[in-house]
């Protein structure tokens, strides 16, 4: 599972930085590096962009895993990189931003938007699997989440708009309830779907079916490259 992120627009980053003129840029070597939103190259590009717009970049670094606590030694290495800064711009998921904020009293700002948690369905293509709703329902629906996989977040069966097992919201999106029905039937639990689940407040939902993201995939190494 990976946190899928995208870079914020330069105007939003500029707004967050406000009057801070000296900036430390911190990236993450795991999910953002894979998604090409916060790895070494993206940190360098962000530093160059900010420098061209008048900010002074006091340091740039990429943490191995921004969302996990740093060892004492790693903290000792990070501290001097932040000393001269007035703000820290973190190119990591929201948890990574929160973690870095524990290491400094400076404003710690997100350079990325965290979109969803997903798995790699095929090389370079990620599908949302968890909305982190706070009340896991997988046990009731044979391991398939209706919050994520149903575009309308229905708890008690499909809406009737699917065609050929595809969602009416997006013809490339499998109907979540078709997936649930087929899985429950295969497990001999189809009768459980007759139970009526209570309503849930969907007013804060940001989804519309399982979200997807295409991540750049590096070209495969050639045999000659390995020999070299």
C-alpha cells in the first residue's frame, strides 16, 4: 500500500510560505519518490523554482521514510539543516508533514496533497483501497469496501445504474456492489446481504468511487546495461 500524492500549485505554496524568505525543503524517499512528487529530483526542482521566485533555499534533503520516526542520529543530522530556515516545506504525505513538525518549532508546510491510500493494480497504476473512514466494514462485505468501491457509498445494495458490471459514474470503474455480490456468493454468504445496515453521514465524502492514479514507471533495464 502506498500514499498517493500530487504536488500543490506554486501559488498555494507561495501563499503558505507567506513572509518566510529562508526555506528548507524536505522530501521523502518512499511513496513520494515513487510517485515522482517528492523524491530527490523533485526536491531539487522545487528548490530551483523557489529560488527563481526569490526565496533563499537554506537546505534540501530527502528523508528515507518521512512518515516514520527518525532515529536519534538522523535527528541530529536533520537539525542543522533547518537551523537557518524560517519555514520547512515538506514534500511528503500528510503524515510525513506531521512527523517532520515534531523535529522543529518552525512552520512546517505541505508541498503535496495526499489523495488516497492505494495498491498497485498493475505496473504504475494505483487503485484506492482505503478511505480511512474510522469504522472498518470489510468484515461485513467479504473484504470489499462499499465506501471506496461504490461511487455512491451505498451500504444496502446497488443503485440499479450499473451496466455490464460497470459503474454508471465511470464506465471504466467496476460496480462495487457487483464485486461484493460475487465475492459473497463465492463465500456462501449471500444471505447476509439481506441485513439492512444503518445510514452513514456522507456529507463529508471526498470520493466518487475508487480513485485511481497513474504513476510513471521507469523503463526496464536492458541486458547490456546489467552486464556493464
